[in-house]
């Protein structure tokens, strides 16, 4: 038996004996690493005569190839065995009988949606919904976004491939398109909230590419900022379940409202806890304003006859604030332990009579 055959047999035995991926990696480094036995043999080719190199070159290259293939085959076998072991460990018998009471928990986002719906339903708002995939008109143009507005650019919006006519659909960046669809299909008075998913190109501790939003819209012959402020102050008081909550409205800009404002609420931080309705600090929770006359015109409504107000809030952020959740990304981690800790009893439906979250 030649030295090369003996070396190959020894390495194959070590490969077969490796019982873990870590052990196999040690064999690979010892054989094919920079200082491995096969690599060291390859380095000797430069010192050989042409006749010796002609014979040993193919032999060593063949050895290197066969050892690499043996290692790859063993690695695939170990990975498959590890997967089988994991599947066996995580196996769930779906034929087991159901328990008398459900063990699942309501996700904080779903809870917040239900709480918001309960509050505005008591004020006489209906719930409206619309598609997640929108066209440019409903998502931007009808809402008074200029053609060169930065929100239309790729860094904010998920665009689909262009159609034959050059137009592109988008994943809606807000639930405002449902406002447009409602105003174009219903005659005022209109009083709706619009819960749903929205999508933007953003991801960090407080932003995710898909998030949840609730918008509100009121259209009638007589509406003004006083109605808007009163509605939102009543909402904040009910949602955060405090007897009094200080609010302030700061001038802001949104293309679809004029005048526009951001609403801040009074709070105080005590340790890791955020307490609303007390303290001297302010936190922004939503945007709002009077519906822009151009938006009314785009929907076929006469701005001299009708007025309205609109508002929008991030449901994920409200849930974080109310329930002390530090990281938005955990909302989408599908961790049953997290949901067990932050989730809600499915039999405890939010209502204003007994308390939203009690």
C-alpha cells in the first residue's frame, strides 16, 4: 500500500468516526486546512522533479478531491440526522382532544385593535376596510401627494413591477386609501375608523416593514378642530384608562390635512414604567387634522358644502406604551413564551363597561 493510500484510509476512518459537525470540522482542518496533512503534501510538489510531479500531482489532487467529497457527504448525513432529531423532539400530536377552555393568548396588537374599536364604536364610528395592495391614485394622488413627494420613492414604499402601461401598484403605506374609497362610494355623513396592516421600507427597534394602523375619518356639513380635539382627548382617556390626561396639539404638516397637528399626551416615567395623565413630559402618539379641500375635491365632494377631520395612529406603538413592551420586533418573533407573558385571555373581551384591559 502506498503512502497516499494509507493516508486516505486513515482520513476516511476519522471522517466516518466523526459523530458531530464540530468533530467533522476538526477532521477537515487537519486534512485540508492550510497546515493540514494533505495541504502539506501538496506543498512538496514544487520541490519534485518534472517526472515525479507528473506522477504525484494527479495522485495528490485526486486525494484532495476524494477527501473533500467524503467530508461533504458526512456533513450532509450529520445535518439530516440533526434535523430528524429536532423534528422528533418538536413533534406535536394534532389528534389530541381539545381542552375544555382555550389555552391560547390574544396578541397585544389584536388586543389593542379590539380596545380601539370598542372606544370608537361607543362614539358612533363604523369600521371600514380595504385592500393591502393599492394603486397610485388611492395611495398617493387622491391624498394630495405631489408627484415628487419623497414618500413615493423606493426607500419608503414597496412598489410592484410596472405594468404594460407603466403604472405600478404598491403595498399601501397607510390605511388612508380606505378613506378615499369610502368618500367616493358613500354620501356624507361619514364616521369611520380603519384598522389594518400597512407597509414601509423600514426596520429597527421601533419600526418594522409591516405594521398596524388605525385611522379615523369624519365628514359632515359642520365639523371643526374642536370636534377633532374632543374626540381624540376622549379616546386617549379611555385607551390609557386614566381619569384625566393632559393633551396638546402641535402644528405639523401632512399633505392630506390642513391645518395639521400632532397630538402629544402628558406622561411621567417612574423606573421602567410610563404613567400617563401625570408628570411634565410630553409624548407624541398620533397625527391628525382637517381634511384638505383638495382631497374632498378628488373624491367628488364639494369643500364648500362638506368639511371633515382625520387622524391616524400606530397600533403597535400604542400597545408598546400601554403594556410596557420594550422592543417592537418581538411582536413578530412568534415566540410562545413572549405571548404567554404579554398575551391576553381570549374570553376577556374589551368593553368600556368593565374596563378595556381588565
